[in-house]
C-alpha cells in the first residue's frame, strides 16, 4: 500500500479528493479488506467532448476581460495551487489527481468560436484564452485546438489575450506575429519561480523557468506584446523572487508585469496543505500561517476585489515589490491597446462586396 509520505512523481496534487456531487467516494485509509495495494493510475486519460457553447461571459470584476474561452478542462501541468481544480467536480471528477490525470478536450472549439463571433448580436471584445486551464498544455502539441482557434481569430481580425506557462506557444509564432501586426494579441507568460527544483514540486509538468524567460524573448523578437505574471506569489516559498522574475522578463523584452497572491479556495485548501506538509515539512505551518495572514485569517477568500490581492502587510509588501520592479526595469513600456476596429464578421465581408 502507498505510504503516507510517498511522493507521486510527475504530479502536483498528491491525493485524490472527494467529489461533493457524488454519493460514492474512495477510502484507502485502511488496508483491511483490500486484495491489492491501492495506488493512483499514473497515466493521463483524454476525454473528447463536443460542447454546444465555447465563449463564456466573465462575471468576476477581478478579471480584466469580458469573455473567456477554454479548449481544455483539467490540466496535465499539475500546478498544485491551481484555482481551476475546483471546476473539475462539475464534470464528475475530483479536484486532486483527477484534475491532472483526466483531461477533457473540446474538439469542436474552433468551429464554435467561428460560429459565436459571427452571431448577429455578438459585440467584439478581447477574449481571454484561457481563463481556466492552460491552452498550451501537453495535449495541445498533438491536437492543435488552440492553434486552430488562433487561425479563426486572425481570419476575422478578432482580439485575443493568451495566458500560458508553456513554451509550446512559440510553435504559433507565425499566427501570433500576424495578430500582433494588427494589434490583436497580448500574451501573458506566468513565471511562478526561477528555482527549477521548486518548480518541479509545485508545477511538475510545466516548462522550466529558463524556457519561460526564453519564450518571452522569442515572442518579443517577432513583435508580440508580452507581459510577465509573477503568480501565484506564496510566502515562504517564492515571494522573494518577484523582483528577479520581473527583471529577467524585462531583459528579454516583456512590456509589463503583474502578480497574484495564492488563495486556497474550495478543495485547493486540502490539496495544497497536504502538498506543502509533504514537500516542506519544516516550513509548512509557517507558510500556511502567512497565507492566512494575507486573507484575513483564513486560507480561503472568495470576496471580489480582495481575493486575488489579499490584505495586510505581507500582501502589500509583495505588490510593492512587483510595482517597484516594474518601474525600475520597465520604465516607458506598456502593452499596446487592442484594435477593435479591425474585426469583421462574415456578414460584414459579404456586405462590403456591395458597398
């Protein structure tokens, strides 16, 4: 039977969480009655879906976008802190190991995107791609769903914002550079840490820190506007790296920088608490206590306007570090505004033939 302190290599979460929507649950707390040792299946399982809707209206005032779209649900990157884990139970899975082992792919995403932005009532606004899980996670290398969606954005000259931790985005430099030529794209590269050993524990299947900095440089070289996101900042683990993250990103061409503080809402509290005690037993209680100090005494914070920024001296210190680093290393730089005037629906193109 798997020991309590045994680490599952290549995975962020180290436990299977219950799904509150299901009556049944797994219980491996005792070996009595088990015919064989229990261990989680290490393989990733892909589930193919064909949803009827793709673009989502963003309701949170904390997110600077009107719309988001997610070609994938679940993420093999395995970031232990990921807030998107809490959405996996809605699909019948758990937020722990299930989230990174059972990935749902939306095979008809590009077709739906084209259909929805051509709807007569649709009003153009930048679409955040993705707002939930990474649109360049490993399975994208084979399926190319994100690339097909980028082709749609370029076809209709529609603005898009991308967030990723993956160097795979450089595969699409041809499309991204064309979008940038019309001021239709912003890219946000998330750099959580520059320490590869911490990265391997915290987000095991993501690109290395060096690769992410290199990716910022490659995007910048072809004119794609890039911002670095130092996130999430975790006291006692990576918060001291914020200045250096912004500095290294600026040196290769990043135009802006931001940060988000860790928050452990829903099942993430249990997943992260278990993870930090397993990997950093001597620091765990201090880390968890400092996270609480940034969220009014609780590991969880759901209040709009506060949940991603936190409160108190520690939270303010982290934001000040990023603000000062941005001023020091990125003075005079800014992301160009989106060009909303270039967008043309199919109907617009057809009408122009008679104009």
